[in-house]
């Protein structure tokens, strides 16, 4: 088996150094990508906060909403005109309340 020459030893050390440099670059890049993912996740959470709050509120009131919808459906089968009138009043009340809230702000 031939002995490695000085040229071969220098090339091996250069290869190891370039591999170590490449590894350090990749680790830095991966770390920056992790930071970017964390920042984007926090931005996403802030952007969807309103939707999440509404979803949780609906889930909290799910059973009472089902009960109210059942009563309205039962009543609409018995007296359809009364339910339409009630829905119109409820919609008017909701829109008035919304407008008042905007005026107060």
C-alpha cells in the first residue's frame, strides 16, 4: 500500500475544511428558516385571532343555538308568516345595534 503524499494530505485537509464550512453555512441557513417559520406562525395567529374567537364563541353556544333553531323551525311550520316577521325584526335590531356600536367608537 503506497503512502499518501503531501499533496494528497493537503487535499484531504482542504476537503474537510470546505465540508466544515459548507456544514456551518447549512446550519446557519436552517436556523434562519426556523426563525422565519416562528415569526410567520405568530403573524398567522394574530391575523386569524378574530376568526378563532368567533369560532370558539359559536362552539360555546352550540347547544343553545341548536335549541333555538329547533324552536324557530317548529314555529315556522305552524305559523310561517310570524317567523318571517320575527326574522325581519331581529335583523333590523341586529343592524341597528351594529350601527350604534360603530357610532359609539
